C-alpha cells in the first residue's frame, strides 16, 4: 500500500501540473469513462463532474475494492465498476427503500455489473464483507448533517475509518458552503463548509493527503441552494483525498 500511495501522489502531481489531457489518464480509467454502455444522460454530465480526473486523483485501479457511499442513480457506480475490473469490487451503500416494491435506482444498476453489490447504508454501522481500498462519497457528505437523520457524524467517520484498509483512500467530493457557514447549511443549501468537513474527517484519524481544484467554480457565491437553476450542475465543489495511516 505504501508503493500505491507514493504512485498516487506522483500521478496527482502530474495531473495538477498539466492541462486535463486524457492521454495522461490511466488506461483503465479512460476505458471506464468511455464505456459505450454508459447512459447518454450520464455522459452529458461528464464535462461538469470530470469523472476521469476524479478517479485518477483517487488512484482507483484494477482489482481495488471500493465502497461507494450513497450512490444515487449510479453515475459513479458504473464508472467505478469498469475501472476496478472483474478482479475488483464495488459495494454501493444505499439506504433501504421505504417501499420494498419501489427499489432505489442503484439496484437496477447493480444488476448490470457482476462486481457491484448493493449493501444497506447503515451509516455508523456499516457491514462490508471485507476491508476496502477506497471509500468514495460524491456530493453527499453534507447529508450526514441533515437534521432529519440525527446522526452522530463523529461515529459515522470512525466507522468509515474502520472499514478502510490501512493505507487506503477516502475521497470526498461535495458542494462547498461559504467559509464559516453553519452545519445547518446541509438542510438549507445542501452544502458544507470545506474546512469543517476536513476537520471532522481528520478527527476520526484520517490523514489529509491532497485537494483537487478540478471542480472549483469561483463564480458560485456558495450562498444559494445547489438545486437553484442558476447554479445547478455548476456549484463550487471541493475534492479532498484522505489516507488511513498504515
């Protein structure tokens, strides 16, 4: 894992120093993003979500075991499944459906990939069948602070820490709130102050590794809700990479 960590640092530096040239992307990542089986609606979002850059920054590679928290419609699930390949696995942690007759969209996505397994997102009490190489959470870390969930976020982060292999990576992508914004912004704006998110995660034992500016948008005031038509799909987002110490 030390070798993998050093390689990831070198790759991240290369990507940060260069323009977003896909020729520099790892072949498995390039192939996953260009997978012809991906829905056209997903591909249309690539320019804003930059999936190749995100996977390369996290150093997802063939054979990895990935835990994806709250996968939504499976945008990243499909790409991760192809990137880790047949020797890898993706565990998609999804809250159980309120109505069993109406399963969440990720269930249908998982049926299309032999290496994707949907597991209950018992946040704070995850039960993954094996330690994982990468934990991936995109645009939903702020959800841990939703008032209706009443979660112990410190316990949630400790659980993620325990689930990850020593030397493994936690990647957090989320909508940025203004500096100093209260945690209640999760309910009102679906955002979180990046500094507060980082502090919480480091308190659980994670080491901060690097930040990517690939999804930053200085034109976003960070004071309106992420679903506002004026900013939807164009929010200022932070991308943090953390490591569990060996």
